[in-house]
C-alpha cells in the first residue's frame, strides 16, 4: 500500500469510528433521559 492510500484508509477508519462513537453517545444520552408522558402507556390502555 502506498503512503497516500494508507493515509486515505486511516482517515476513512477514523471518520467511521468517530461516527460510531457519536451515535453510541447519542443513544446512551437518549436512554438516560427520563420517560416523558408520550412514551409511557396511558392508564386507560
């Protein structure tokens, strides 16, 4: 692999890893939020 191809591959891996970390962080933040009335079943159901 040439230097340019290797740098491109490492950049692509870094971008994918950062996206995965961002999605995991957002998912954890949403899971930690309290349940809002719209997400909880109604007592009449």
